[in-house]
C-alpha cells in the first residue's frame, strides 16, 4: 500500500453560539493579554467585528479591518508592523480566504523577522510561535485548516504560494452567526470553491482513504444543503460552513489539481475571484479528465454513487449533476458561467495557460496536461 501522510492539529468548536467559548478557550491555552484582530471592511460593515469584540472584554484588542479582496505582500508586511508596534501576542482572523491568508502571513513574519516574500515556497517556514485563531465568515476557502496561503505579488501580477504545516490554525470557531447573512452571490462563489476542493482532493494522485472520507462528506453536505442555503436557512448555511472546513482538511493533505492551477492563474492575470474562477473551470476540467483517464471516470462515478445514497438524482453522471447545480446557481445567485462574463480577455488566455503550468497544483491532477490543453480548455470556457 502506498505510504501517505495526514496532518490535522486544529481544535474545532462548531455550532450555535460557539463564539461564546472563545475567551475561555484562549485563557485555557495561552497566557496573553493583547490580540490583533485581522478583518476587512465588508465584515466591519456587516457588524461581525462587533460580535467578536463583544466577547473579548478581558483582552486588549487591536483591530486591522482593511484587508483587500486579494491579499498582497505589502498588506502582510504592513499588518506585521502593527503587530510588532502594538506588542500583540495572538492573531485572530475574522473573514474569508484573503483575511485568513493575510493573518497566516502575519503570524510567520513576526516570528521570523523576515519579509513575507522571503518565505515563499514549500516548508521554508519551519515553525510558528504566534497563537493563531480563525473565525471563517464564508462557506468556501477552508484556509483555516490548510497548510497553504496564497498572497499576491501585485508588481509581478502573480499569486505566490506558501506551504507549511505551521500555517494551520490552532483554533477554529465555526458559528452560523458569521455566515447566516452572507450575500447570496458570495455564498454561491465560496461554496463552489469548497466543492472544487473536495472534488479535486478526491481525484488527486495524492489522495488517500482518510482524505477521501473528508471529501465525500463535504460533497454530500454541499449538495444536500445548497438550495436551502440559497433560501437563507440558517442550519443549511452552517452545514456549508462545516463542509468548507472538511474540504479544507481534505485538500490540505491530498492537494488539488488542474482547476486550481488555472484558477490561480486567472486570479493573477485577470483578477478573477478565486471561487468564481473555480466554478467556471471545474466542469471543463472534469470533462477533460474523463476524456483522458478511465480512472477519472471511475472516481467521478464513485461520487455519483455516494450522492445517490442520500438524494434522488436523475442525471446520468457527476458532470451532469454539477452542471445542473451551476445552472441553478446562475439563475438563483447570478453566478457567471463563462470567462468572458468575468472580465477575462481572449488575448490573455495564452498568458493564463503559461502561468497555470507554473502552479504547484498542476502536479497533482489525475491527468497530465500541457499549455495547448489549457488554452483549448480556456477557449471552450470563454
């Protein structure tokens, strides 16, 4: 049997009012007095920063609420300086992927006394001593439980990847309060990010029986809850939040593939939000993989058989099941389905294809691919 390595060292507290446990959990584990809370303007305007601040009365709290849609090297270095200047002792990330990845960068920069750009790569970051807590506010990235961070180098128009088990949070709070009022388009995009994580983890060449379990349960939770979540049902949205964390655990250990390689390139070259890029590209990669690999066909059939245990499914295969979901989300949540609808320029497709081949995710796809394959796929998705 092939050797595999599985890492999961995060404590997860999940359920209604889970946020109320946060102060006692911090006191149990760390002797700290001052916290840096990292977030963004959307979270501030939604009143979610106030909800966290209200339970942290026993601590002094410094708030940084200006993380942009795509985190950048400059932002990480700026926030790291605030952490040092204010003598903070713990970092809380309240937000989606960009906020969480920014906070990850801050944690390792203040530990190493180096700029974040000096820490790019695999296991360049050897340890993290700064305590790190995450409260996710979307149903998508799973970054709270992954060993990855993606941070943009704006001058080079590239997204840089950082990989280390030190980037995984110590404590995660999953509370429906923080996703129940999420705007419908954002919920659709981030849920498609989560679904892509789970599907690519299940079909990765690095998959294993443990990650398979996390992937399949995440896929089940998404398909069972997505429509109720679109109708605003609180429990359904919470289940999507849980699915996001499960898929994060899965892909952190088994990696992702061609969809993410292309999505990262679309983000770097054309500024397409990550979840949206995944939603558009996923069906085309599934079709590509099925054309090239009998094993891929079998794995997608496994997913379909598993879903049929819990749902009445009329579609013949997972490709059709996925397209039915995308059509629904397009109608219900205005989810774009074509690259031309999200500002991608046809003249940039070759540049996007070249960038995707440089992405580490490309190494773990079930089928190998080259630049022409990606260009052809992008033209089909355009």
